[in-house]
C-alpha cells in the first residue's frame, strides 16, 4: 500500500508542476501579448531569466537539501511556490510582477519537480524502481495532455486570468495533500553498501570527451524542444490564425503522443543500444520542426504533433540512461547535475532567441531554421558518442552488470 502511495505522490507532483504549470503557461502567452501589449520576446523572457537565475544558483542547493533533510519538505515548498506563482501571474499588469512570479514558478519546478521525486522513488524502491519511475513520469504527459483542454474551457468561461489562477490552485489541491503524508524512505531497508563505494573525482569526468559530447548533444536537443514548445501557441494563434480550440487540440495531441513516446523509448532502450534510441529521438525532433516552416495545413500539423510528441516523450528520460551507460551509476548524480544545469541554460535562452528573431524579421522562418540546425548539431554530437566507456568508478555489482551486452535488459 505504501508503494502505491509513494508512486501516486510522485505522479501527482509531476502531473501538477510539470504537466499543468510548465506546459500550461505558454498557452497564456498570446493573451499577454494581446491584452498587455508585450512582445513575444518579453513573454518568453520570464522563463529564460528565471531559469538562468534559479538553475545555477538554487539547483545544487536543492540537491543538498534533499540529501540533508529528505525530499518531502522540499516538495511541499515547491508545490506551494509553483501553484502560487500561477495565481500571481493571473493578476499581473506590470513587467516587474511578471518576472517576480515567474521566478517563483522556476523555483517551484526545482524544489517540487523531477529532482525530489527522483530521490523519493530511488529511496523507496529497489527492484521496481524503473517501473515506478516510468509510472510517475507518465504524469507529465497526462497533465500536459489535459491542460490545453482545461485551459480552453476555463478561459472560455472565466477569462484567461481567472483560468490561470484556477490552474494554480489545482496544483496545490492535487499535489500538496499527497506530498504532506508521503513517507520518505523505507524503514526496513538500509544501504550500507552504498557508503563503501569509492567516489570518482570530478576531474576524471571533465577529462572525458564523451562527457562533452553528451552535454552538447543534450543542450542542442533540449534547446530545440523547449523553444518549439514555448513558441508554438504564439505561432499558431498569432501567426497562423488558429482558434483557441484548434491550438489546444494540437497541444493535446503533442502531449498525448508524448506518453506513447515515453513508453516506446523506454521499451526500445531495454532492447537496443541506448545511443541508437537517443539518435532516433533527436532525429524525430529535428525532422518535426521543418513541418512548421511550411504553410501548415491540418494534415501537416497532425504529422508535426505525432513526430514532435514522440521525440518530446523520450527526450528527458533518455539522457540519464545514456549517462549511466557511459560513466556508470556511481557518478550519475554528478554527471546529471552538470548536464541538467547546462540543459536549463539552453532551455531558457532558446525560446527567447526564437521569439526575438520573430520580432526582428516578422516571421518564424529564421528562428525555426536555427532550431533545425541546432537539433541536427545535437544529433551529430550523439552520433560521435561511444556506446559506452570504462566507468569512472564501479562497485562489484555494477561490474557484473556491465558484462551484460547492451541492448539486453539486465533487470
């Protein structure tokens, strides 16, 4: 019963903070442009500036807090900040308030999003950890698929401001009670063996060419995914004249397909080398953006939604799989700490750059072309990766697992 409780808590937190908040906010950008007279660059800069501040400054601190005090307290604070940020953004009229609440939105993501939930699940589960993580991460796709329809209905009935505030309140109502009562770690399992595993020096990691190829490939693909997602509603509603209902339908298809993408790419990663799965994901992202450059008919937009959704679903989950394959589990936290910080910079700056290019040229052509080149560059970096390297530091268990040929599940 406790296993279900822990998994449900992580599902609800990711459903709310990532699915509803992260994917929901861009649905309101076009209203801010129309009503407040702000530019596309302005409305996408909140995400950029807040993540550039919060990621480097608070990201490593949040990890230390989780290790020191456990994930539950951090999750509770993150849920309140993420929900409160959306309530505040629904009442803004000045740029200063916009940036203030967007800062807390980003901080809520760091404190209540993937980081504490990964730790929560890793502490609670052992043999079933992968299955629990997969179920929890489906919450992102479910929340993302629901929020366009929910946002449309609320906006039609109450206006965009009240709609945004109601979504913010729902984040707290859905996620906070579960996080408040969740147990943080099984009392019947101690892990003394983990303390006996030697720690690899960070310098050895930074001298490995594969680390930089992974970081570059990850940054390029995350930039393409984040910039497309953040500008898609602006492109559809303001440039192509899509109705709110039609734009919401495209978002729903993208995020519904992303659920399939998570399941499909996870299944493939157990059966073929992770490098090839990563290449497939990056190729889907790179191939989907050119569809937006053509005058999109409903048929071509459905093709975009299918390809982009599959790539989006596998994007975030494949990076730690590749990192673990390349460097071993013992240094995975440090690898991902650096890579995710770099990814955060890319995800923050790329949407604002694309919006700026749109403002300067009067078209998204130059911005989307930049994303295509970026995505292709990421795929090239991944193609140059070895399928695995000698792990920097392995326990005896990991050494035995490393003898299993890649592409065959060791579970």
